[in-house]
C-alpha cells in the first residue's frame, strides 16, 4: 500500500494525507498532480506493508520525495 502526502517542510507535523493506492504508478501520478505549480509544497510517497511498531503505528518507508 502506498500513501501520498503533501508537506510544506520536512517536519512530520506538516504532512497531509492525500490518498492511499495499491499501485505505485497511480500514487506517483497523484503526488505529482498535488504539487504541480505550487511553490514550497512537496510530496512524500511512503510504502506500508501492514506491520506495526510497539505503539500500534504502521511502519512506513519513504519511496519517493519531490518538490512542487
């Protein structure tokens, strides 16, 4: 599962979930469209596999980042 976020900076607090996708290409299309023409906004695409940490939070790894 791929989760697409937009963010104003590198802080976790500025991330906004845009959508979840099963296909990487669909996630990337959404991410690029979300920041297209918007200065200072960036996208982050994370992949999750359903595993959780000891706090019950999904473990995600960043697979793509980009600037708008």
